């Protein structure tokens, strides 16, 4: 039976920063696909079932092209969306996408990222030392969750972290769900200005980093700038939100937190379960390039399908007792990093960061707890593409 969803697919359950809204959970019970009407009135689809999300993401009849996309929270009627700028490969299909992704793949392998473990440990220790010296309470977002991934992606790319005032807030404003379209355009422009200067500087004086390595290819400066923007935007905000929201989830599930403290060998598995459970990248969209049958429904060419990674990761047919955070479970196969040709390029980097940072934090502060009632923790709005907390006040015994 075909169900129509009216709740925002990017929403969370009122009062619970971890679970999808009841209506999305309910939609999955009716079947893996529902109808959804976009702001402005265009009819589209919402896929909530794990198997269907996965197969759709592997199906080249569904496009990621920016100019074909609609957004569940933005009214695009009357607006012509321009195609992705050169280098912005997240919003392209093959063969354009591959031109940019291919030269990056070897730079982000599990082996290469594993070699960064010591550097992540050092940055993590520095930030924990600073928290300890300043004493409780602390806001975990600026003290810990934001700087660790930000420093790592900057060092990898070759973007001086000391320049962060010129891009960090801008990049975050793309995904925080609170910045107006006009301000977002201004933020992109300002970031592009910075990156244009940076690419020129690398061309003049290459250093030992990913951007400099790419200078020797046939990629233009404009393309490199677009690639750098995608990497900065994707690399900053996602892992930062996983670290902060993940800590919040652990503090709300003390038995799970205790199990992780007691058994560091469980860390890798725990990180996968936190990725599944939190699904901070809640939804991504695809547009049908031709008429496609999905679970008995005909998706018409041009219609947009929202893939709910969050609901797919909570599909009871794939994960038993899906709404429980259970660090003992095997959560592999989750879709928190997507699937198919756009599978997260930074997944191995994010994993290394989380595998170091979570245990380091909870072991440094054995009495870590929220410094405010859980209901008072400020959450990102439901319109945010990447979910998370705006701040996480914590305290501990000294
Ligand atoms: C793509 C999630 C961290 C770089 C994606 C996609 C997801 C995702 C779901 C697929 C989007 C789609 O289906 O269209 C996450 C999460 C992260 C994380 C949850 C943190 C825990 C990172 C980091 C980097 C990164 C640290 C830094 C290099 C990218 C890039 C893409 C991508 C470049 C686009 C890949 C492509 O289009 O081929 N990410 N990501 N991500 N991610 Fe991540």
C-alpha cells in the first residue's frame, strides 16, 4: 500500500536527537517507498527501506546532478539551478564525476589514512590537555569535536589551519540549516576567493600535500578550487558532528559508554554502530534520468527520490532491534557513508579520527557528563543537511 509522507524527511523525533520521526518509521512499515511532495508542489518519492536505498544508489539511472535536484526543505519553483561548478564532483554523474574522484582515491585509502593515526592521536591529546588545563565545564564542540577533523583535513589538503577564519564558518554554514540562501552564496564566494589564492600559491610553490600533488595533473585551477571546496566542506562538518553527537549519545546510554571504556578492543565496532545509529548525513537526493520501476512504483523521468540513509539504517529487516544503540552489534553494511560511486571518499579518514578520539576522550575524563539537562542541549534545526548539536556543555570531576 502506497503511503504519503508529510513529515520533513530530514527531521528527527521531537525530544529525541537520535531517532527518525515516528512518521518515517511508520512509512517503512507500509513499504520501502513512499510518496513525497517537495516544497513548491512537485511530486517525488522517499525511499526508507535499506535494500531499496542501497540498490538505488548503485543504479546509474539515478543522477546526482545538481541542476536536476530538488531539496526537501527548499522551494525551488521558478529558480533555475546551475550545474555543479568544475570540481564539485559530489553533484555530478560519470564521466565528469570520475575525472575528479579518480585522482583522489589513492590519497584516501585505508592504508594511507592508517598512517595518520599518530598525528590524530597527537592532535587529540593536545586538545584534551587544553580542556583539562582550562578545567570544567567545557563546550565539547569548539574544544574537541570541531578542531580535530578540521586540522586533519587542512593538513592533508595543504590548507593552512591558521587561515581558518577565512573558510571554517563559511563551510559550516552550507550545512547548518540556519543560513539563508543569500548568505550561503556569499559564503561560497568568499571561500572560492580564498581557495583561488591558495591554488595559485600551490602552483607557484608546491608543498607536500594533496592539493600540491594535483597541480601536476591536467586539472585546471578552477577545477582544483572546486575539489578543495568539496573536500573541506565534507571533511569538516560531518566528522565534527559525529564526534559531538556521538559523545552525547554515549552519555545518554551509560551502560554502552561503560562497555566501551572497559573494552577498547570494541572501538572499531562501536564506531560503526554510532555511524549507523546517528546517521548524521540523513538524506541525499537522486533524480531519475528515465522512467524506473522501484518496488512496484514507476518513478517518472525527472522525478526526485529522497534516499533516507537514517531510516534505512534503522530498517528492522536489516538490523534487529534497530532503534537500540548496541555497541555489541555488527553494524557493518550501514549506509551512513552512502553507497555506490559517491560512497564517502573520506570514510577511512573519518574512521581513524573517531577510533582515536572517542576512546581518548572517555578515558581522559572517567566522570564526563552533561553540564546541562539533556533537553537543553542545542540541536541543529531539522532543515540541516548534516545533523548534530550546536554545542555540548560537559563537565567532570577534578
Ligand atoms: C560523500 C558521509 C566524512 C569526503 C559522502 C556521502 C555520505 C558521506 C553519506 C555520500 C553522498 C551521496 O550519496 O551523494 C560522511 C560522514 C562522515 C564523512 C557521515 C563522517 C563521519 C568525510 C570526510 C571527508 C569526506 C572526513 C574528507 C575527505 C567526502 C567526499 C564525498 C563524500 C569528497 C563525495 C564523494 C563522491 O561524490 O564521489 N560522505 N562523510 N567525508 N564524502 Fe563523506
